[in-house]
C-alpha cells in the first residue's frame, strides 16, 4: 500500500453564480503521475489553483502531502512545486539568475543551479535574459525553477500546451524522470495522448465534474477504438463498400465510410483484401486514433466544444 | 524570516532597475528638463516674490518623486500579470516581501531623482538657507512621501489590468503637482482650482519642503504633510495587500 500524496473529497468552487468545480473526489498515490484531462473551461486550472493554495475552496476537503490546504497552507506550500500554464519566469533576469533567486528564497545552496541548467539543456543560455528565450526554453526554465526546492509533489498546469512536438517530447521525458525519483506529479492536459503516455491514472473533467477516472487502459476501453475512414469517388462505390463491409457507417454527404479498426497492418490488410474482393477502389484512406473529442462523446454524450457552440 | 525574503526581493527589483535604464533615465531626466524649462523659460513671467528657482525647487522635488512612479506601477503590474507573483505565492515566501521589495526600490529611485533635481537647482543658483536639521527634515519627508506614495503606486499597479493601464493610472499623480503650489502660489490661481490647490495633499507637503529649505517650516504645514503621508501610506498598504491576496 502506497502513501497518499493528494486526497480531494467533495471539492466545490464557484465564481459568483458560476460553478466551476462541482464536487470533485480524487486520490493521487505518492510517486505516481495523475492526469486531469479536459477541454478548455472544464475547471482544470481552477482545480490546480485550489490544490496549490492560490485560491480558496468553497466546500470539501483537500489534503496535500498530508496537510489540509485550508488549515495548514504554509505546510502545503513547503512540499509542493507549481508550474502554471504560463511560464512564470522573471524576464528581466537571466536563466541562471532566475534559478538563483529560487535557491535564495528556498534557503538552499546555489549548488543545484548549474546541475539544473545542465539537466534542462540551458547551460548555453544561462547568462542570457529569459525574455530572449523561446517558448520551449521558458517552459524548461519554469520547471527547473519549480524543482529548485526539491518539492515532493509537483503540479503542472498544461505543461506542453503551445510547445512544438520536439519540446513536447523533451518535457515528457523530464516529467517521467521526476517520478522515477519518487516525486508525485499532478498534471492537467487537453491531450489524450499526453495523458496516455505519461499518467498512471487519468480523471476526465467536464464542466466541473469528474465524468470518468481510471488507468489510461481502463478509460480507452470505455471509448470507441480507432477507425479507418475511406473516401470514394461516387455514391455507387460507397454503397457497394457499405454492403461489403459489415458494421461500417456511410456518410453520403462526404462520400466516406467509417470502419472500426485498431489501425494495425493486419486489420488494414484484411480491410483492403475485402475491398479488392468486391473490386471497389477507394480514393483515400486515413486511420484515426481516438482523441479527446471521442472520449468526451463517449463519456458525456456531447463533444468537448458543443456547450460553447450552444451558448453562441 | 521576512527580512531575508525582503532583501532577496529588493535585490531582484534593483536588477530590474539596472536592466531597464531607460525608465530610470526618463524618471530623472524629465523632471530636470521641466525644471530648466520653468526656471529659464517661464520663471521670469511668474512674480512669486522671490528668486524663481528658490520658489520652484520644493515643487520640483515633489515632481521628481512622482515622475518615477510609472516605473514602479508598471513593474508591480508585470509581476502580477506575468504570473511570477503566483510562483512566489505558492512558495511560502513572505507575502509582504514581494511588495516591500517594490516599495523600497521605488524609494531608491525617488532619492536618486531628488538628488538630481537638487543638484540642478544648485547649478541654477538655488541657495537655500536651510541648516543641517532642515536638510535632514527634507530627506526624511522625501523618504516618508516615497514610502507612502510607493505603497499607493504598487497597489495601483497590482490593481491595473495591464502594464499600459498601470502606466496610465499614475498620470493623475504626475499631474497633481501642477495643480498645487509647486509652480505658482495657489492664491494666484482661478477660483475652483485655487481651492483645489489649497486643499490637495501635495500643497502642504510642498509648503513643508519650502519651509524647511527656507529654514523656517510652518508647524501647520508639517502636521498636514505628515498626516497626508500617513493616510496615503495606510490606504496604499491596505489596498496593495488586499489586491495581492485576492488576485490569483
């Protein structure tokens, strides 16, 4: 039995008459990565703000690192590290000075500064003002600053939003290394693949409620698998293909056919063989893996953007 | 505890000042230019009953303090809007330290600008009859006013939505000296403006500077100046800390 790093029960938060968090319950075990998955406006950032003592809760209890956030906020702050959605670096200081500032404030020696610069591949830019850094470098510096105090529990609010694919990979491997050192990570994301790659457990947040919780594998079992989309030249081909491939969903308007498939070469070959048997040619074939929208559709019955669309 | 954090924050604010020399230069140069303009170009047109540079210097000291405030407001706002304050908030850093650092850095800017103005005044023939104690009084009031208005400006900066609005927010503070006895005596102004000039906070403060530099401060002015400073400091401090706690 592992220790519990974060324990949230019945958490509520409202701004005016707008309920942002509507009774959240979750438990994060020490030394694991927990991902809060949801679209913009689901309440992810508010949840992080409450859990990190930035904003007060309106109801429920939250314990972080064994301390109650309302009664012992100082104790909570001493064990956590937070990297917000927007890189909170001091732009008028160099990368090195930013890290030194953190070391001084945490009252730890500055010895860790060169190590962190090295680890985050920032040694070459250490003496440059952080205002000259690229988005990816800023995020790395931001995370390095969070690590200065060697926090046991780290909150990352959308750590890869806006990063290019390469920086994103780097960030992922850094996050994995953290957990290897025994740190607990709670991260929020809008990307299913990010949660899938990193998290031990995922909770799906929709309009302030948790609509599902489990391991990535458990969640994916609840959502429709990958599918293949075939586009045809005409209605006759489409109809013929729809007859040949049982369980496929035709769409007359786009002349396309959606076929359930796990995307493996074996299933694709079987699919193509079947088309060849009936002498049907498709104009285009594309493989789709489930994304956040599929998860939302499956779990909530509406897609992640539909509430906004209705509001308009 | 808090002293340690404040010292670190102050060092951070100093670095900001050094990295952003244009704003400092602006805060020093502009009052000096205004002084040259008023004393050389316009001074002879005002009959103030004394050598104009002697009349204008106390007001210019105040103007020098006010001019530096836009840098303070913009700095406080950048910290707030760029998220670095949230980092400090979740770090168990003394919450007052972040703000204290900004206020003290602002006061240091004030002292530099005032020194530049007094130096310019001497070059223009300013010869006050103030003794050592009077000068200490002037220095004390500069610091007190810098402290009070520094807190007020930090509050304004924290409250503003963006650095641009923060910069605009201090414009009234920069304009206020013109509607006081800084440039010409209040009793020479038109009705309405005259009453405003007589009762606004900067007038007794300027009159206290004037009295101290002449070697004979009026007790009434001194009391009013101290009371205004205390009031501005309390309002500024409460506003700043409340805004700091509330805005996440």
